[in-house]
C-alpha cells in the first residue's frame, strides 16, 4: 500500500508538471510560428524559428502522449475487454498495461541509443546538440513506465479503474 501511494503521488506530481510544461511548449511554438510569419511577410525571414517550432512540436507531442497515456485516452479496443466478466477483465487490463510497460522499456533503450548516435550532431540553425532534442524519447517513455507501474499497482491494490 505504501508503494502504491508513493507511485500515485509521484505520478500525480509528474502529471502536474508535464501539464504545465506542454502548455508552455505549445505557447512557445505558437509564438515562434507567429514570429516566423511576421518576419517573413514584413521583414527578412528568420532562419531559426522553423527549427525551433519543429523541436517544440516534437517535445510537446511526446510529453502530451504521456498525459494521454495516464488518462487512458490512447486508442484501445475497450469493447472487446468489456465482453469479459469483471474478474477476467481485470487481468486483461493488467496484462495490457504490463505489455505496454515492456514496450516502453524497450523504447527507452533505443531512445538512449539514438541519443548516443547523435552526440556529435548539431542542429543547423539553433546550434543545439541533437542529443538534447532526442532526449524526449527516453524521457517520455520513462514517464509512461512510471504511469504504467502506478496503474498496475493500483489494480492490485483494488484502487484501479477496472476493479472486479
């Protein structure tokens, strides 16, 4: 119960921070694109705004995916799961969460490898090390691992959404 409570608090705090961060990233992206349009129409086009908005879109997309995963908003075949009796349904849900956590762990591994491949590459306009751009991959999948573990612990403790 203590472990479940710890993971629940950690999950809620991370979600709170990510929610605000994604909002800030999207606002920054809108400002960057607006700046790009204004400068392209009235002045000389800025070279870095397109690159910045692209990276902000990638980061907000992956971090936004963590928010969707936590809220159960990803595509699922819930009507098939609902055909099972409640007791079986609970184990199907737990199995699906465990399988997704395994996928996330594999994605973390390959995300770290991708960052290692990019250690010497620099973005053309912003001159950012590309490994920082690719950091969002293992970071977002790591967050989803925590959310998945929290969901499994809640299911086993009886506080999850699909209780038998």
